């Protein structure tokens, strides 16, 4: 019998698409976008459109497995390296190991490692957190992605709210700033196309000529890591030429005089030297942005993957506050919308359990520095690593150090996965994980304001278990008798919705199950401005303008051009530009090329790269793109094998001499290590250095040299 189940895509992507799964006789036979989802409107990205290939891939992990051969890449011989065991055996072995480690070294010798495999509220962070808190394990600082930008944004606005995607149809000037919309946030694109049909201009600021840049009205290639200088110079022009909104600034901001003095030090001529964008273009950009209204900025996390990433985001976040574009439908800025959901995460995660285990908070280990943690952390050293929702042997910087740590024979590693990844190459135990077809969850978003329940469509394949079920079972094996480890999925969803956040008022699981998606309740939320929709709105809702009347969640209640909090943390309280240490303007010597270790347009970080039907959409994964000037200077021609190297490592790739990057910049995509000749991916070159704010990763400030490869 055929039926259709409503689900929501949980991948680490702003769009959180509404999905319809057709099931015929227990088997999923079709996936399509839910046409009734107001934002994602019935289409899926190319990779998830092929999701049946993922769910029913012959390469799925379907049973618990125990290693029977030494750690290391095993190619296709997975079944010679791992032997099938029962769940009972697996759980016993893990529980016994953990008990021994705790007896010998204390629980902080155990480290969980998870990130964005699923962003479902339950399978992303709930039962797992309860388990590791109750265990007293080291806490993982999960900052590999977005924290510099978040802290930078919040230093101005106090909360991560942004322009709704639906409102971009009203914009007349759109800046895609470090934002590959067409690749990474494709459901915003139709709104931008509509706006352009009505005369809007799309400007792209990106060091790499992305798909989005190719489609722009005006493409401004910028030197990596120099965005704060550009934003400061724009503010210089806007303030000098009196193009700012004096009324908005006086009512809703603090620190304007400090900002004015600071921006004064960044005339376009100075910023041009850092950014590589001419002073005339900077002036034109500033004038157009301030006067062609409404103007909106879609800024994405590419801006903050460098040492000064927090400051860069802070500088850009000031722009709409200066020109008052938060007041306009189709104005403002979007980095993320996630701050609006305010689910009851403490009920889901229960951090108080840590107190019970240790009587104090457990030590914190930063996930970006996994290599160092595995190799050099002491008191106690890490004895066990539990990986789920992540593939650190591919996505973590300083890959060679990560692998050196993962190879330690005395390290006990468990990996809960859907596939045999680069990381399972080093696992002692591999556990089979469900996909979102096989479990239920609650789904928020970071690119729109709709909450969804994602229903279970099919039975788990083989002996797969969801993250929630796995950690519930493991808690039982460890003898944890707290009631919270027996809580059902539905009860956890109910708890997540029991929040003091007024925007969740009246939203229940039962309603979500019936209505599939519900827009957050802006009408009752105190201070959320209600403005009448105009004729170009695609839906009958009232546009949400988060900061039209101030309502900033900073300590001062205003947009902070001056931040006492930053000052307390030893940072510039206003805003400033410092070039990344590892850049042509920085202190590194001998490694003259700036590397962008980018995301593939058709994969999702390392996910999907192993599926042949998806991989074929991303040809020539082993390319290093470079400018003809840099290639010629090194005797390199298009198609040559080259070696890219720096003090952390080296990788052999194929030169692709094209116009994607400017002189001084090279680019390559993130792939699985095992698909790269030599067995290490582009992260052999990236570093563990953390950002100025938020302790995030600096994937995009890396210097390398490139030469012809001679075998
Ligand atoms: N197709 C696809 N979609 C994805 C992902 C994926 O891997 N593939 N990943 C998902 C994840 S985890 C995230 S966090 C989001 C994030 O998505 P984005 O933040 O959009 O991702 P990035 O590709 O890191 O960066 C965006 C752009 O910033 C540019 N950039 C790099 N450095 C600089 C700089 O210094 N200044 C400026 N102005 N631009 C710079 C890059 O060239 C890139 O085109 O996307 C999600 N969606
Ligand atoms: N060079 C370079 N490196 C990068 C980046 C870059 O731009 N360049 N981007 C960085 C960024 S922004 C991010 S967010 C990180 C992402 O790093 P990760 O969060 O590790 O992302 P993925 O590579 O998607 O790996 C997620 C894994 O989780 C598994 N998984 C999916 N669902 C489930 C589930 O329900 N349960 C379990 N147990 N497993 C599941 C998937 O099969 C997949 O192998 O990568 C970072 N690394
Ligand atoms: S990965 Fe993003 S665009 Fe693709 S289906 Fe999932 S939420 Fe939608
Ligand atoms: Mo990310």
C-alpha cells in the first residue's frame, strides 16, 4: 500500500526543507520537496533529490562491527577489517571499556565528538548530551563551523535573528557577502530572482568566483580575510557623506561617535590595499548600498573562517544598523535565523547531570584542536573517543595530527555512522546509524522561521539505531537509572516545545504533526514589529522585522557600535581590521599563496562524497584551482600534477588554471581523505588556530606553496 510521509531534511544546511517521502510496501520509493512548505516550496537540492541512493546504498553500515585488523585505511576490504557482532556485545564492550577507563583515569578521559550529521533537535543534541554529562566525560566545544560569526553578530545585535528569506523579493539591492547562495542556500535563490525581475541588483563579495558570483550583476573578488576593512571603508563613506539614518542611529544604537572616529581611519584608498577592491568600487558599493532601498545583506559563514572572523562579522552587522535598513521589508541582514526558535534545550540536554557525576563542570576540549587533544592532552589523556554525527578524519583541520592521534593503539574509538567513512578507518567499534527516513525528530532551521516535525517514514534498515536510541541503551548498560534515560521521543519533543520563548506559544507536537510546519509565533512575541505585507508577498503572513524598533538583546538593549563586553574580553570594543596572521598581509613567510579549502556545491562537507550518483555532479574533485599568473610563474600548466604544501603537510592535486581565483589565491574542495591520492585530504594543510571570537576554526586562512609534482 502506498502512503506519503512528511519529513524535514536535517542536514547542516540553512534551508531545512519540507520533504515528502512516498512509501510502497514498507520501502521508500520517492522523495520530493513538499510543495506546501512556504519557503522551500517543493524542490530539493540536487544531492537530497537522490536520497534514495543514500538510504538504500549498498555501503550502509547495517550491523554493529568490531575491528579485527590494525587501524588505518582499509579501502574496499571493510569486511576483512570488521567482524559483525550483536548489539548486546557492542554495548557490553563499550560499557566495560568506559568503566575501566573511568577507574584508571576518571571520566574526563572519555571525549564525545559530534557535529552536524543531523541538526534534528533530538538526534543532534539530547540523549547523547544527557549520557555524556551523566558520565562526567570531557565536554566538546563544538565550534568548528559558526561561532566566530555568531559572537561577532551578537556583539552588535545580541541575538541571531535576520531577514526572512521571503522578504528578499522586496529588496532592490542584495549583497551576497561570503555567501554562495546558489550552492549552499539554494532556496533563497528564487526570491532573489524574483527581486531581480523587479529590478534589484545582486552584488557578490567573495574571493572565489562561485556559481552565485557568475550569476551576479556585480562581482567583487575580495582578498580572503579582509572583509572588516571593506565594511569599515563603506562605513567611512556612508558617515562622511551623511548617508546614514540619523534617526535610527540615535534611537537604537550606542557608540556612534566611537564608530565614526574609527571609520575615519579607513578611507577607501587604505581598504583598497587590503581588499584588492578599488577605492572607486568601494565608494560606489557604499553609496548604492545606502541609497538603493530596501537593501539587504545575505552574509554567510565563509566570512568568519579566518583569524579575524568575529571582527569581520561584527563590522558587517553594523551596516544595516547604520543605514536603518532593519526598518524596511526586504532590508536588514541575514546570517542566521536560528536565534528565534528558542527550544528548551536545557530540558533536552540536562547539563545538571554533569554536576552529579563530577560535582563540577567537566573540562572542555575544543573540537577544532582534536589532533592536539589526542596527541598531547594530559591529566587525563584521552583514552576513549566516541564519534557520532561527524567525520573528523575528513572535516577536522590539521588532518595529519588528527590521524596520528586516531592511530594510537591505546585509544578506544567508537563511531556511530551510516557509512564506513574516513573516521571508521580508525574505529574499534562501528555502530549502525539510522537516516532521517528511519527516525522521528523535531526540526528548526537557520535560514527561515518554520518549525517542523520530521516523521519516521520506514523501519530502520538492518540493525540501525538512532542517536537517541543508542544513548538510551548505553545509559542502561552503564547502570544510569535516572528517569530521563527512559524518556520517549514524543515526550522529548513535547519538552523541547515547553519553552519560555513566546514565539513558541501555542505550537505543540500535535499541531506540528497535523500541520507539518508552523511559522514561529511573531504576533504574540513582545516587541516583534508587525508591518502590513505588500503586494509582492508570496504568502499571507505578516513580515517579521526583528529590529525595526530596536529590540536588540545586547546588554544596553541597543545595537552596540561600542561593546563593553568585548572590552572586558580584551578585544577592541569598537571594531577594527587586523589581517590574518597566515595571509599575504600577515606574518607567515615562504608560503605565498592563500588557500581556500572550500565546500563542494553538491556535497555537504564530507557527506554525500561517497555516493557515486552524487559524486558525478562534482567532477574533478582533485583539482587545485589557480590563476594563470601563479601557474606560469611556477612552470605549471592546466592539468599538471602539482604538490601543494606548507609546514603542516602536503597534498598532490591536479592544476586547474582558470579564472576562479585571483593571483595569490588558490582553491580546492573538501573531499574524503581516502579518495585523495596519498590518503590525506585538503585538511592536511589547514590549521588548528582559533578565531578572535568564539574559538572557531580558521579553514580559510591558510598559506601554501605549490610546485610541479615530480614523482
Ligand atoms: N552544497 C553545500 N551546501 C552546504 C554545505 C556544503 O558543504 N555544500 N555546507 C553547509 C554548512 S556546514 C554551512 S556552515 C553552510 C555555510 O555556508 P557558507 O558560509 O556559504 O559556506 P562557505 O562555502 O564556507 O563560505 C561561503 C563563501 O565564502 C567565501 N569566502 C571564503 N573566505 C572569504 C572571505 O574571507 N571573505 C569573503 N567575503 N568570502 C569568503 C567562499 O569562497 C564561499 O564561496 O552551508 C551549508 N550548506
Ligand atoms: N577544509 C574544510 N573543512 C571543513 C569545512 C570547510 O569548508 N573546509 N567546513 C567545516 C564546517 S562549516 C563544518 S560544519 C564541518 C562539518 O563536519 P561534520 O559535522 O563532521 O559534517 P559531515 O562531513 O557532513 O559529516 C557528518 C557525518 O555524520 C553522519 N550522520 C548523519 N546523520 C547521522 C545520524 O543521525 N547519526 C549518526 N551517528 N551519524 C550521522 C554522516 O553520515 C556523516 O558522515 O566541517 C568543517 N570542515
Ligand atoms: S541539504 Fe539543504 S537544500 Fe538540500 S534538501 Fe536538505 S535542507 Fe534542502
Ligand atoms: Mo558548517
